[in-house]
């Protein structure tokens, strides 16, 4: 099951970097609980995630690359992520590593929640 979830998450990251929001949303539960790491707080559901990323992509050019996966005892999957944020004209705004932690619906395999943790 972990390999299938890793494959799903790799697909999500590739789709995010390609700005293919519909491909990302297809992997998320309709009522997904998602962090708004850029503005603060959280968003809910497909429309919440779509609005968040639409605003973000209109202001900055982020990219994220999964560098490693670690299963957690509670069934969640943690992903070590290298992230880069650039201005729309290409200026580097920031880069670093964070950990994205995903929870899944066991019946559907869809992502139900994502949290961001500082690397460490």
C-alpha cells in the first residue's frame, strides 16, 4: 500500500509543478483538509484548494520535489520536500526543505489531509 501511496504523491507533486490542478484534485478527497502554508490557516474541499493555489500561482512561482518518503505508525506518509519559490519574473524568493504529512482514506486511497512540518 505504501508504494501505491508514494506513486500517488509523486503524481500529485508533478501535477502541481505542471499547474495541472485538476489532476491534483483527482487525488484528493472531496472534503480534503489542506494547509494554506502561503497565507496561513487551512482550506477545505476541492474548491478551497483550487482557490488557494489559483491565488498563489498568480503571485509566485513555487515548485516542490519529493526527496524521500517515510511511513508513520498511524498510517500517514511523510514526504521530505525540497521547495523553491520564485517571483513571476524568475527571481529567487526562497528555498528550503519541509516535511509534508499526508493522511489517506483507506477505502478510496484519496488524500484526506495534508500537514506541513518544519524539517528536523
